[in-house]
C-alpha cells in the first residue's frame, strides 16, 4: 500500500494481500561453506531509527559500490547460523539449510553477481540459480507440468492444419459465391 492508502496500480485489496502472502512464504535455502561466507561478507545490518514523523532506515556501514546490501538483524542471524553450521568441523558435507522468505531472497539476489567466486567456487552463479529456483518454484512446476501434458503434441503441425482448413473454407466460400 502506498502513502495515500491506495494499492499499487492494477492491484485491488485481495491481489495485494495475495502478493504480500507470497513474499512471506518460507523456503529453505541450502548453502555451502563458501556461499554462507560470501553472504555473510556481502550484507550489513539495516538500522531502524525512530524520528518524530516515523521511522527511517540506514545501513550500519557504508555500502560498497560492488553490491553490498543492508538486511534486517534476523536475516544476519540466520546467515550467521548457516555459516556456523556449514563451517563446523563435524559437518563433513560442509552445507547448511536456512529458512528464508521470498522477500529476503530478493534482498540476497542483489549481492549475487554471476561472476563472483569464493576461492574456486562460483558462489554468485550458484546462489543466483538457487535463489531463482526458490522464487520461481511454482512457475517452474507449471512449466514442467505443461510440457509433460503436451509432451508429444506438435503445436506447429496443428497450427499448419488450422491454416490449411481456414484456406480451404475460404476457397470453398469464394467458389460458391
């Protein structure tokens, strides 16, 4: 909802509620040791300060032009927990899974440039793929279902048959007129 109490253009109250619910949907992001270290290095704490007219937010440290992003304390804590789990010497797989909602995935996407590497691991590319899979999960499922249903149907052949049928009908109508 914008400042004047209206919903974004093209959205009614019901659509807006569905949109907010979608942003709050919780997913599970699996992180390697390198990915959790990269995320920890790429975020800073978002501080909220109260002023007379409301709240304003600012990052705890100056954001670098290389793509850092300010995030809430709770997200920093979850990244920290994932880092501790992934780097635990008893964790032989070196991975951790953290709960994250869709809106937080959008924040993390901002620091994941595809060319970024941590050691030899392409963390930017890997994180972008993981983030988009989680964000677009329902769209991907619909696409797979659609392709499975249409599997052997040649849509081009059907299109050509429809055109031929229309041409034949047009020719018949022209011939009888």
